[in-house]
C-alpha cells in the first residue's frame, strides 16, 4: 500500500512549446504530472499547472510547482526565477490541450495487476486490468473495479458499486466541452467496507482518491475525484463528498450530508443528517444545517462535550479537553 501517486513518462517544457508553437521562459523543466494549484502531490517541482490572473500568479509564486501556463498579457509580471509557457488563448484551454496530447500519446502510468489470496469474487463482478486486490477481499455481485484501483487486505465491496470511474471535470478540449479523462487511481486500505451502489471516482491528475484503514461506507455514497478519507470513519447513506476534500480520522457523517469541494474536515467531527458543509471545520466539531453551522463539540466516542471555563471531560471515556481559539485539544 505504498503507492502514492501515478506519474507520466517525462516531457520537457521546451518540447511542449515546440509542439504547440508557444513561447516558454525560464529554465527548461522535465514534466511528470499535471495539476491545479490545489492538487496534492509530492512532485510539485515536476508538475505543470495554469493560472489566468495576477491574483493567481501571486498564489502560484508561493508554491513549488515547477511550470505554469499563462497568457501572454502577463509576461511583464512574471518572476525571472520560474518557468512559464506563454500562450495567446485561455491558459486553462491550453493546459487541457497539452493534457489531451499526453493522453493520446499514452504517457500516463498504469499499475500492474495483482490478485491476493483467499478472495471471494462474484462471477458477474468486473475486474479490469491494472487492478490490485489484497488478501481476503470480498467482491460482490456487479461490482466494477476500474483500472488503477488498489484494494488492501480484508476489503469488502457490496453489490453494484463502481470504484475508479472518471470523475466529473468538464472543460473545453479541442473546441468542445468534454468530461476530462482521469489518470489517477483509487487506493483503499485494509479493513475498509464499502456498501452497495457506491461510486468512488479516481484521482484526476495522477493522485489517488484514498480511503484509509477501518473506514466503513454505507450504501448510495458518492466520493468525487481526489477525495481523501481518514481512518476509522463512518460515512452513512446518501453522503456526497466533492472533489479534493480531505476528511480526517474518526469522522462520522450522518445520512444525506453533502460536503463541498476542496475543504478540510477535522478528525473526530460529527456531521449531522442533511448537513451541507460549505467551509472547512476543525477537530471534534458537531455541525448541522444548510449551510452547516457549528452547534457544539464532541468526543472521539461521539459523546457531547460541555465546556466550562475552556475545559471539558467526556462523561463516557473520561478524556479531558480544552478549548483554545475555537480549537478542541486533548489535555495530556
């Protein structure tokens, strides 16, 4: 389970500039992956991204991302110590033209298939190439495991679930609005259970959508591309988690909740039924409503915490907490 992200075969920034008849400035760079400014990666210096405003240029400069597609109009604002592709069309459109070219050239990596021991797989399940399944897994009727899906040991996937399909990223490619093919994967750790009719999309740009160990997912849940779910979480029926959101450990998400994209959900939090989460929340928060609002704090065991003078003790497990700047901390 050491796989972290999938890289493409390298292409130089100068090669891209020559292929598309664009100008590049700065040092030449070897590109191994695509990504936006939010993409989680350990290879930022080998990544190419795009920006379309001075505001985003300032944000880009605060990252270590290796190369960036920008419009010609920003040329005089670019720092000398970074690498850029200068284009005369919308940078986003240019970015996806490069991405589409690399797709057509089969530059994106796929994992090698492997099947563990003592697995039970339904005859009508569909297991594509480039899938790894660990030991003692149970794959039930009509499950579909798409390429670049990795299952750890003791994973259960119930009927009609689809793991590793493309997410919903719609962009202009070759002059037409298209759903962008995804080149990442799904990484499901040990002892995860996935209910019936669940859809877990693969990562967009080479990253994995991740479900960490001991998490249990109910029926009819949708996890969008590049989401990360922590350990020991409970995700109940009807939950939708949008792209690039990170959920901490031991989070309980009650039925029919929706969590917007690119958010952080603190560990040990409790999201009440029907909540629409529109902003990141810290650890041990209880949140309710649409849009969600903080209504209190909870222990890891789900018992409600009552703070007096900034301190609380869980009546169920006797853990002591303190509240500092609206952050719940365990008292050691």
